């Protein structure tokens, strides 16, 4: 199991500052990502100038167990790469490139080959790898990144991607529905297994699979995000209950 100690530890921080998980902009899926990224924040008075984009992979532009760019997003991914060329676009994933999950960079190398985008190697998982991200951009001054305000973080998880953006002092764009919007999923179309499987058929099959996987994803998010918070609240509740009892007996 891909445990995220960083996210669990930062639950304590979130209790004090719940606004850390709030995005600066929200989109339904990766397809709606405004490029250049400034367009995502155009309603704000403090107009940011985005020099670089930190991009999540799983359930953002690819399926969680895939290194392929999801079929419907290939054009958007190409546009994003053109707007943020070279080191200006960086994939930061809690699977590919995370040293605890991908110690030999096998997944990271495959992902770099599939996307043509650098994948960060990081010791601390999101949301705790902000300093490793900034160190990457310090080593690549050609990106024009002078500080965290020049960076936008794009991802589907509030507790990892958006907390990372806020802890860094960067800008967070939340991909609310994951890789495929629930309303966009076919409820009745099934792939015709008798005909030749085209790329469209394969994506149709993927959509069916995701429909089932989304239910699991929601459950997993509850376990990963909410359970630590529930345990913490229960511990605090018990602590509070015990204090007056000790005082009374004393
Ligand atoms: Mg993700």
C-alpha cells in the first residue's frame, strides 16, 4: 500500500489552518485547464505571472495505473508543453518519482519517455516536498522561476496537491473530478468485443473501468484523507473527556 506519511502528518497542520486545502482555481478535468495558467486566476486582483507548472499524474492527466496521457487529453497536454517548454513543466507524482514507491526511478523513466516531461525524484511525498520542488527550480534558473509565486500546482487531491501549493506559497488548480468526469462516463455503451478494437474502443473500455474505480477512489480518499482526521478528533475528544475527570478526583 502506498502510504503517505506526509499527508497524515499534515492533518495536524490542517486542523489549525483548514484553508490550506483550498484551491485558487477549480476545473472539472484536465481538458478544461486554461493555458497559459494565468487565465485560471484572471478574476483575482493579484494577477500572478506563472513561469512554471507542477503537474500531478494520477487521476489528473493519466489513469492511476498508467503512464499514458489519457486519450481525450493528448491535445491539451501538447498545448501545455508548448506553453511551458523544457524544465518549465515538471511532473510531481506520489507514485512515479517518489523514492519510497519508485526507488529505482523505473516508473519515472517510463513516464518521462511517455510524456517528454521531467519527473521529479523526491524523498518526501506531497504535500511535504515543496522544498525539493524549489531546489529543482533553483538548479534550473532558465525557467525564470524566482520564487514559489511563479509556480502553479495542478492536481486532483486537496490533501496533497492543494495543500502542497498553499504550503509552498504557490497557486493551486484543483482538478475536481479526476481523470474522467462522472457525468461524462457512459452508463450504457459497452465495447463491442466482436469487432476490431480501435483506440476509441479501448478508451470506451477504460471509461467503464473508471466508473467502477471511481467508487473505489472515493472510498480510498475517505480512508487516506478523512480517517486520520477522524482518529485525531477522537483522540482529542478522549483527551478532553479525561481532563475534567482527573481534576474532579484531585
Ligand atoms: Mg492525483
